C-alpha cells in the first residue's frame, strides 16, 4: 500500500545555486502482513495523521533551515522523510520524491540498504 502527498518549498542545493522552489511529490510505500478481514497492511486512519504532520514541517518552508536538511538534494529529502516516518510507522519500505511536471520530472527512490532484498 502507499500514501502520496505534495508540498511546496524553496531551497538552495549548493551555495552557488540561486534560491528557487518546487512542488515536491512524495510517495511513501508501506509493507506488512495484511489484516485478514480488510486486506490492508496499515490503517490509513493511523497513517494519514503522521504523514500530514510531517508534510506540515516541509510545506511552504525554506528546506535549508530545517534541521537535517541543510543540503536539501532530492536524495537527502527522501532520506529525511524516510527516517522520520520509519520511527513512527512500522513497515516503511521506501520513499519516492519527485519534482517537475508529469512526464518531465526528476526523482529519487530511497530505501534503507539493509531492507533491500536480492
């Protein structure tokens, strides 16, 4: 199962990069044993408030000012989101972050190396 959200934010990737902003789109993929009655691995009534609170930390912010995102590349943003959600939601498999228009975007997938299966 997965949950998606978007946020608007500004950042500078390097000191020489001009200040600019993006609409970031995030996909959080969750895995786990399905509940036999419903078939879901996670109750969205539990997951949604956690993800919403994290989104509020990022939305309409200057990412460089957020602790742990001083260098807010797509890779670092994905890792930052993963690590925060992983503390609160069991079964976070991966976090995908992209920016740009559909069909013409940049993106990254972050997954903990210890969880990647051969």
